[in-house]
C-alpha cells in the first residue's frame, strides 16, 4: 500500500493547481516560475509535483473537464433546442473563471489527453442534435456529427471573446446561448424570444 502523502505536499499541489488556473486566465503563456510565485512556492517545489509545464496544464485541464462533465450529467429537457441552450448556459457558468483553460483543453496541445473526459458531454450534445433533427426543430442541412462539432465551436468562440474583452457573466450567459441557437438554425429574433420565454434559460 503506497504511503499517504504528507499534508503539506497535498496542500502545495492544490495551491499550484489553483494558482495555475488564475495565472493562465491572465496570461495563457504564464511560466512555471510565475505560477509558483502565485502559489507562494519555489520553482523547485513545482517540479516535485509536475515535471513539466505541460504536465501541470494537463492536470488543470483534466480536472476542469471532469467538473464540467459532472455538472452537466443531469442537464436535460424534452425540447432538444432548449436542452442544447441549457447545456451552453451551464457550461458557461462552470468555465466562466477558466475560459482560457477551456480553449486549451479543446483546441490546444492538451486536446487528446482529455478527450475521454469530454466524451460524455460530446455524446450528450450529439444526442440532442439527433433528436432535434428528427423532430424538425434543428437545421437538417448539416449532418448531425458535424453540426454537433459546430455547436462546440460556437461555445468556444464565446470563451475566446471573453478572454479578449470585458464580457460580464450575464452577457456571456446570454451570448453563449445565442451563439449555439444560431448554429442550430434559429434566427436571432427567435433565439432571443426563446431565451426570454424559457425560465430555465433565464
């Protein structure tokens, strides 16, 4: 049986992960030295837990992906369009403070390493798209797997925008739903009306 890590080692690891989330939001290119300083630790202490910067980034992204997947596990609605908008809104609320890491996790060098963690979420989106097309409430001119990927890209476009501008929590909440609904084929008036009329989305 492996020895239980000392309490200070566990706390130091948690501090490094928390510092990485903060620093990478400020600057995606933050160095290990900057992250260690934010955590109140030396660079040498970082190497005791994460041999390379990529190892640290991978851990941060993997934990974030697991949190997102768990948070959306019970997200459902009889209307697949509402369900997809609700997924977008809840995803925004989970990653609002780590937009940069969300982009890293899906588009960057960490993409392959957390694909398994994101698989349940992607399957959920695809299933809702399939239902929507079968019911005639989602555009059918794009095959479902490609449309599901475009929905994912529309989410990321809002996260990208949030890293470039002072996008408030409420603005991001609405924008991420509008972006997804537009991708699904709703015009901007219909999308806005759906959000305003659906309590779960407000």
